[in-house]
C-alpha cells in the first residue's frame, strides 16, 4: 500500500511538473472563443427567398408593358415611344440613386434597405393600377402609370444591389457564390416571366388593368413577407470571419479605396462593358432579327433561350466556384467564351433562314455570359475587401448602366436605313445592323482581352478568413498556428 501511495504521489508530481513546463492558458483564447460562434441559421434561406421573390417581382414591373407595347399604347392613348419610356425610366433613375443605395446598404443595413425596397415596389404596383381603372367611366392616366413605374425604378437599386451583401452576411464561404447566383438570377427569371405572362393575358387593350392586378398581388404579398419576416440585417452570430467586418470601412473612405485599387478598376471597366453588351443584346434583339425576316415570336424564343440557358449556366458555375474558389479563372474563361459567342451572333444574325444557328448562338451567349454576373460580383468583393460589399458591387452596376446608355446610343447611331429588304418584318423602318453588330463584337472582344491580360488580384476576403481561422499570432516573439474549425449548426 505504501508502495502504491508512493507511486501515485510520484505520478502526480510528474504530471504537475509537465503542466508547469507547458504554458496552458488559464483564460480562453479570445480568437478561439470567437471562432466557435461561426454558425449558420436556417433563417438565411427565408431571407434569400424574400430577396429572390422581390427581385423577380421588380423585374416583372419593369418589363410589364414591353411585350405588349402596341396594346398598351392603344389603351393608354399614347405613342410607342412613350410606352418605351415606361421601361427606360428604370435605367434613368437607377444611375443617380445608386450611390445612395450603396451608402444605405453599408450604413443602415440589409433589413431597412430590403423593407424600403419592398414597400416602394408595392406602392409602384398599386399606383400603376390606379392609373388604369377597370370601369369605362374613367380614362386611363399615363402620368399616373409613369409615377408607379418611377416608384418601382427607385426600388430597383435597393433590391438589385443586395445579393452580394446578403451572401456575405448570412452564408458561409462555401455557399456565398451559390447564394449570390440564386438571388441575382431571380431578376432575369422575372424578365422571362414578364415576356411570357404579359402576352398571355393581354389579348386586347382592355385587358391591361387585369395584367396590372396580376403583377400587383405578388408585390403586396412579398412586401408583407419582407416587413414581417426579416427581423434583422444579420444573424445573431456571423457565418464567417469576413461577415464580422462586413462594411467596416466608412462609405466615403471605401470609395476612395476602390478608386485606388487597380485590379478593381480593371474589373469595373471591363465587366461594366460586358453588362452593357448584354443590355444592348436584350434591347435590340427584335430589331436586329426582323431585318432578315425573323418574326417577333422567334425573337421572343431567342430571348427566352438566352435567359433560360443563362440561369442554367449561372447555377453550374456558382456551384463550381463555391467548391474550388477559382473566381479569376472562371471569370476570364467565361468572358472569353462570351466574346466568341458575341462574334458568332454578329455573323449569324445577318444570315437569312438560319433559325437553328441563331437560336443556338443565343443560347450559348446566355449560357456563358449570364453565368459571369454573380461570380464577377463576388470577385469584386474579393479584390476590394474590406470595402463594403454594396459599394464594390454597386459601382460595377453603375458602370454597366452608364456604358449601356452609351452603347445603345452608339449602336443606334451607326445604323443605316435600307431602301428595301424583301423578307423584312420590321414594318416601315428597315435598318442595317451589320456595322453596329461588328462594333459591339469588337468592344466585347477588346474589353475581354483587357480583363484577361491586366486583371490580377489576391482573394483578400478569403485570405482574411483564412488568417482568422488558421491565422498566425505573435506571442513573445514566437509564431503559433491555431487550427480551429468553424462550428456549423
């Protein structure tokens, strides 16, 4: 027994001596303690759903009248040009309001921005309907409808700038690109729905009020979901290290940092040009194809293929990038393939009786081009971190809008009136789009080459997260590594 006691006492003394040699911290490591709270919440999917529905609804309000322009003009007793302004007002309003939206997202937070956007979207839908009464005793009021469109246009930046911010605040690093893709692609989905629903409902001008009710009801429901369901701008605990410091740079200081970031400026110019090319394609597709005898129905099919294949491509690329984190490679390769598709479209669209080829090229154009958008927005955040997500993504959107206006003016200015085109379905105004299409393909190719050659950057946000998770800390002149996994629930 005495031998056993001596052995126990010897063992205890050895343990104490080992413990004395190893510096075991009595106070929990604050970095380790903080990392244990990197959690994700199921509620993030509801917030994403509300944003997707809101983005989709706003897109349907934007293009309500474009697919039924003739019937809308007859009902509202205005010209086709005035009907076109019901859509163009979105582009005009978005540019000056974009800076205020980026400030609001990065300063006031996601919840206030989304709820304000949902109320503006709903009021826009309600005001539009008030300008088109169902009874025959009141005449339709075009200015009232334009006011409703303007309210929807004010809501657009509040909605369309949000996906990157939402992905950063609510989703872990391996889901951010996918979440951004889902939220971003809900906008073209809304465009597709507007192009399908509007012609389906409006068989005659008298059906315009019914159409506005169809778009108004979802806007009201989504506003209710946003107001009641979104209770905070961010989850109780962050899903990643970067989410803790999201928008940490003051707004003005963030803009200064962006304008000094060479990689970001290259992306701003080159990807903004890509957005402009896609805007031109969507806006001018019908006018380009009708010259060679293609019907409006076929142009609508090509536009639908463009969007559907774009959403499919965006889904595939988003999942790929989330797993591999190869943002730069994915963006450069897809931009190059998009430029080739743009060149192919500029050639094939000038050929007659080539429906299969035109449809295939439009599908490829959408598949490669649309898929870049959410990835490039994530890349803009990666190369500009710690600037707020809304600022980095918002400036690229503004660049795209400004270049879209310039490109459309340029391309329309380069058209030439044709004396005759036997197969044309364009009506009285027959224009040659050969030179404008070549210019568009040239611009797309030029800026793609600039992106491939000059764009190089570090993944600043991923590096910051890696440093926080497996970072090095200086302690008494020595460096220690802390390998601590994040906890997910």
